[in-house]
C-alpha cells in the first residue's frame, strides 16, 4: 500500500478537527511520516500520538486567540478539517453550521497567513457539488457547484472562499474534496454505519432486520484511511487548487448492502422505511480522481468489503474471517 506524508518529516503540521472521524485517521499517518503534529481545538484528540504531537487549545471563531496560537506553534502546514456536518435541526444549529464552516474557515486562513504558514489544506466535501449533471463521467474539480441542503451550501461557500483567499493573498491553499467517506469510527447517523448499528444491536440470534431508505442511490464510497493518506500527500505536495478524493466508481446502496451481507457472520433482511427517504438528495454522485492521481500518484486502495468488515468489527459485530484479514 502506498504510504502518505513523504516529505513531511522535517515539518510542523497543525491539524484542526483532529478529534473527528477523518482527523483520527490522519494523525497516525502524520505520526508515521515523522512530522511534528500540533492539534488545534477545544479539546485534545482521544488518541493523540505520544511522539512529536501536542494539543493547543483555541476557538476557530476567535481570531485573536487563533492567530496567537498559530504564531506560537509556527506550523509549516495547516490541515483544516474542523467543521459541522450533522444536519441542523433548528435556526440556532443552522447558524452555527454556517459560522463554523464558512467564517471559521476564513478565520483560519487569515490566521495562517498572519503566522507565516507556508500552505493550508482545507477539507471540502462532495456535497458542495450537488447532483451529477449527466453522462458517464464523474464530477470534476472545475464542474459548477449546485449544492443541495445547508451543509452542501456551507461547503461550497467555504471551498470557494479558500481558493479565492489563496489567489488574493499568495498563500498556497489546497482544497481536498473527499466523496462519501466511510470506515471504522464513522458517525452512526450516516450510511452505512447506521446499517451496521442496527445489525449489531438487533436482538436475538436469528436474521436481523435493517430499516433503510432509498437503496437505488449511487455514491462514491471511499475508506477514511485512503482519504487520510490522500490528504497527507496533498499536504506534502503543496499544490494549490482543488483535488477530488474518490474512487471514480459509483456503487448503489443495494450493492453496498449485498457486500455487507457477504462479510457479516449474521444474516439480515432489509425493509424500506419511508421516514428515511431523502428525496432532495442526488440519485447518483461520483467523482473523477484523475487530478490527484496525476499530481501525487494517489489512488484508492482499500476495497469496500474490507472497509465494511472493519466497521462491523469495530462496532462489536462479527465479520467472516476471510474479509477480516483481507486487504
């Protein structure tokens, strides 16, 4: 497997959102690369690497404290993962999402420039693109953004802001755009973690029952560990512009479930729950990874069956022995 982070061994790398799903996968990659890691946030990550890693407390919306923290840490590279992804339930949550995802990104970029950081990697999301315009080709970085929902809107705004900030100031800004990130530690409200949660929690020993929404929706599922490796490579490369992190292959939810059935030691059935249907979401969305492959040599390496088996084991379920050991 290709490793990430070559060229970071003599660098100080600051990571925001290190306590999150993607951050937890990225920290071991950075630690293995030998760089000094500074995790910035309100609380330290649960599994902060013991060697050459430390936590700095700061608030992304407090420009003064954030700038002071960066000037003290003097990072060569900033990797900005922090943000809100949970669907907002009320007006206050909607405002908080916009403030952190958009204004928090602007504050981080300004503080990075003021502290003398050499480059910044900002995490975007495939949600910024919206639905596929049509045809057999995956979404490319230059495609127009047509986001659906407030989260997609906030990521489209923060991504555009980040790239424009780089053009206007000369700061090297890389926008990393992961597609549907899955893997051990994924939030249980997201597909396929919600399926695995139901499977593991089902009472009895017979076939479990999984309630779900649209099984025909097609997505570009990618393992969080592949995404972490891609972000480390982009950080080392310091190439401005946007880069999709994806497999380039759409997989329907129904096929994902069949793969889960193959790796699960417990059989299950699934039934449609109309309350889980999301008619506002694209029926098909997948990306084109050509640009990141050309610049860094990266490609997705972890198979879907391996990802689902690892998720099942992490959730306390049983996976078949073959897939638990497979690559």
